[in-house]
């Protein structure tokens, strides 16, 4: 039955076009088409909707890997879930023991349109990308929501054989993955259970820098607030307020991070590219910004031995092609064959 459901999912993706290729094209100021069907309480302060490939209300001894896939700014978790299933099928036997998780960060317009309960968490249209607090029912950071997912995964009664968690995102979801790799606190629970975690950051529009230097200094010089969070370390939200920039940087470099960069994601006028002066100070395109950021981090004292940069040849701003490429499958499932590995 599960195989049939996934085949149907693939057919829907092919019929509708690649979900992540179209992501970011439509405006994000209209309600989502669908709301995820599973629910997770975030510290009793609000409910997060999410899609799950297996019911985690009961023990899942067959699961050894959990992959969290983060949607883009359209909040279209339904399409990302279809694409996550496509990636899992493409992984073959390596995907059979994986739990696919797609959380959904809703906005007020989604809650109103779908007449959702008052306890459903909702954020501003883009604030969740940087860990901002929810607008209602309580000021819960989107990063706290990810912490709650990792806390669930650390429960050995449900996941007795879980060995690895992957937090992955493309475009807007890539922004979340990169910032959560900087700021996230949920990893500590996993570490206590000897569960490894990896962050996969694919084609985001911008990155969180730890110093005031930027690849395009002239743009930074003319841009007030260029170093504010989510682009830098100034004016960080409450979730990050208890750690210094130096401590956040040290935490980040210790974590395993894979940057996936499409070699054709090079359009400086792409409709969904962040064109603010804060983002332009990081470079002209997503591909350039990704390499500039990775190079900056590699030049720090002692470098970034836990970080890898993998180019995806011939792919532009298309999350489906990025994460189902050989390197995408290597990043998610540890499948050999990524020519960029080194």
C-alpha cells in the first residue's frame, strides 16, 4: 500500500511539474492549498502541522534515518512531501528505512482560510525563515518547532534504532536549514542518544555571516542593517540571544554541513532571489553567494573540516533535481556516486 501511495505521489509530481522547480514563482501572500495532516505540540504552546511517511505515535524499530525536508516561502509542504517521497524512492533500498518529515510553517492567512483551530502556530510570511517568533498563539520560534521534532526523534521508545537525522532544505527551506545549523539547540538531545545529525543547505538566497565582512564591501557599506540577523549577527531574535556570535560560530563549524549549489542557479534577476542590499552584499547570484560564503568560512582559523561544498552540474533553481541528483541522494541517504565528493 505504501509503495502504491508513493507511485501515486510521483505521478502527481510529474503531472503538476516539478514541485520545487515552481516553488517561489507564485506569490506567497495567498493561502496554502493544503495543510499537513499530522500534528506536533511544541512545548504545549502551539501546534505544528507536518507530514510523516510513517506514524510516529507507535514504535518504529525499522527506522534508522530521519530526513526533515523544509519547504520554501510558499509554505507548500504538500508539494515538498511529494518530492520527498520521490527522493526516497530514488534512494532504493537505502530509502526503505527512512522516515520522511515535512513540517509546515503556516501564516495567518492560512489559518483563516482553512478555519484552523486557535492553537495552530502561525508566523509572518517570511519571519519563520530566520527563527522569528510565531504571531500566535504564543511567541514560539520556528527553531523551537524544529527543536520539538528533534526531541521526538530522540525518544528511544519510538525510535530504538535511529542512527542519523538529516535537516535539509532548498531555497527558502535552505535558509532555514543554514540558520538552524547556526542556532539550533535540538541537537543536544540527539547527541545524548548517540544519534548523528547533518544539515543540507541547497541554493538559499542568503546566509548568516559571523563577521561584518562581505564579498561585496561597497554594497555592505551603503546598506544600513546589512549585518542584522538573518544576514549577520546583529539584532538577533530571542532564540539566539543567549549565545555570543563567537559561540554560535564555533557551534556551526563543529556541525556537519553540506552545501548543494546548482551550477546554473546564476540568474541575478531570478524572480524569487533576495534582491535586498543585505543579500546583494553577499554576491550577485545564489551560486556565487554559496561559494563566497563557504570560502569565507573555510578561511577562518582552523577552517571548516566538517563542511563540504558540492556543485550540482547543469541544475538551476530546482529543488527536485537538486535533492534527487547523485550528490543530493548522497547528502540525504549516504548513497555513493557523488562526483563532487572529496
